[in-house]
C-alpha cells in the first residue's frame, strides 16, 4: 500500500525561502546598526581622550648635541606640551580643532596638509614633510631628523636653516634666537651691500672731515704767521 506524501508547490517553497532570507537580512541590518551606534562613538571617544605623545627623545638629543635645554615649545604650540587645558593643549580644543588634530594623527604618509592645533609651524612642517610613520621611526635616532628635512627651509627667516637650528638647540621660529656667530654671518651676507655702502660712506666722510680739519689748521697757522710779523 502506497503512502501519499504532500509536497507543497515549488513557488510556495521559494516564497518561504525568500521570506526567511528577508527576515535574516532585516535582523542583520538591525545588528549592524546597533554595532555602528556603539562602535563609532567609542572610536571617536578614544581619539579624543587618547594621550598625545610629546616625544622627549628629541629634547634629550638637542640637549646632548648642543648643550642647550629646550622645552616643548620647540615643536608644540604650548611650552608645557600637548597635555593640559591651556592654549594649544588638548583639553582646550574646539570640535574643529579636534578634527584637525585627528587628521594630523592619521597623516602617516608625507605630503598631507597637516595643521595640528597642538603643534607649532615647525612641528607641523615636520609631519607634512616626513609623515607620521617616518617621524616615529626617526624618534629612535633623533639626529636623522636633520638629514630627513629640507636643508634650505628657514621658517623664521634669520638666515639659519631649521635643520641647523635643530642641531644648535636654537628656536626655528624666533629670528632673534640663534648662534651669535651664525646670526652675524647670516645677517652680514643678507645685508652685505648696504653694509659695504655704509662703510664706504663712513670712510669718505672721515676722509673729508680730516681734510677739512687740516685745511682749518693751515688757515689758522697762516693767520698766526701773518699776525707775528
């Protein structure tokens, strides 16, 4: 005796499959949204509160190489470093400044238009030229920073390139802070034409004044001679 088994129509089986798949996709979508709602704020919070490294390796190298002590203002906007609530420190940043900070943190390759609010012009220049990845590598060999940067750039315009100021321990953004001998030579070369003209003008003035005084002396000698006759 044969047993008749009921098989639903093929289109009904397909419809049930599609319905289950739709429910699965909707559930996956809800889970994905839930994950993003949790994960995105968490990552944003981590970026905002994660510590900002000041890399004291470079300060130690400058002191050892030049004998001069420098503070965090060599590269940072605040002389006390990036941590804190003062101007140029992470605790006082606006949302727009946080965006610039996070952009700079992700600038691993050179050539990015970095303008971090916790760095000064020299610090931002270093990240723009080298990228964060190369910079982190160099921090273990701070002397290589002078070799990696463009040797011609002089941000403060004092005639001493930034890389030389780094080695000398003088501030690359203060045109009055520099090795006295280098500053004298740089300013002489920059203004040598005016200096030479002033020197020649002074010499001619002294020459003329000397001749004038000699003329007066001869005149009075002649007057005395005539008066004695």
